[in-house]
C-alpha cells in the first residue's frame, strides 16, 4: 500500500487524483487551507488524512508532512498541485500580486519537496510530481508572471530529477493543457487590479477570452487524474509529461521551430566563444 501527499486536494486536479488513489487502495494525505473542504469533497475514509496546509507557511508544510508520516509511516508520492493563476500584463501586475503568486506556485513547491525528501531518502524510494502548465512550454500574453512561475517549476524539477536519480527517487513535471476545471473561476484566478489601456489588444483581449473559454476547455480532468495514477506506477517515469492534445501540438510546433531559429542566428550564436588559436 502506497502513501500519497497531495496539495490543493479539496477540488480540481488534487481532489480527482486523491479519489483515484483511494479507489486503488492507497493511503492519501490530502491537504488544503481548510481541511473540512477535503472531507466535504472526499468523505470520511480510514485511508484518508485531511490536513490543514497553506503551502506558503513552511512551518505548516513540515507539520503536515510529519502528521502524514505519523499516521501512515512513509511517503511514496508527492503531488505538488496547489497553485493559482494571475491574469494581467507583466507591467500591470503589482509587486504584491507577483510575490504572492511566487510564494504559492514556486516557494510552496520548494517547501513541500524539502519537507518530503528526507523521508524519501531514508526509504530509498519515492516520486515527486509537480503540476506545471502548457504555459511552461510557451508563455502567453496576459499570463507572463504566471508562466514565469511554471517555468521555474520546470527548472526545479529537471534539476531534482538529476539530483535524486542516484537515490532511487524520481521527479516529474506534468504539463497540462487547458482542462475543464475551475482554474478560470475567481477562486483559482486573480486578475491584476491595474489595467492599462495600451494593453487592451493583448492582455485585455486575453481577459475576455479567458471568460468565454471558462468550462469550455478540451481536457477532461478525470482522465488527467487517471493519467497521473498510471504515471505513479512507472518504474522509469519521464522528467516531463505533457497531458492534453493542445500541449502536445504546442511542443511539436516549438520543436519544429528550433532548426529555423538555429539556422537564422547560428553565426551570431557561435560568435561569442573565445577565438581558437
């Protein structure tokens, strides 16, 4: 029997992944700022531990992990799912809005990983799964700061995968495309308080698009949860896992662009090395 630690588990991807794990007979430490929302969503269960956790509070993070270890004795899978979006042009985003976003989307991932890894190292096994975004494959107008947080998670995960491989521990960053969750609702999305008229055709247009696209996304969240569960059983999981036809299409497009980019700028790119004498 394996034990999962899932952040942001009261709704969306987190709740669906927790349900998948419980149905399969695993233990789940499901965290949320209000643990009552977890039990309201998932019900009472002997293999479920609902724990209060604000991922921006490192003391709470370490306490939540210790509570899980005390109850179940081990950690096999950590899913860093807690996060939210910030919609607005880079210039429109305030320092406070930017700082708060990074505290949750990046520093929260770091805190949970740092709290979990000592236990995984003692076991000589484990898997850290960080939920990123299609916005880490390519940034979009209006999503610059949010995409920056997800690019950061990509870099952290790639380095962790290399650092942890000799210890028998895996790290994977999952890149969901646009899934039909509540991500574009007010409870998961902050819009910058400042709106600048000059960005009407870019960030402003994206605000309107986000509103019309809400709950019309192509991805099925239940199928994502099933995919994460399949990933959890892989002996050699990938460092990156794109999920959704839109993410796959974008990766193919970006990959196809690379040769042209290198070809056009190759001379300048190679001109910066020391001259070979």
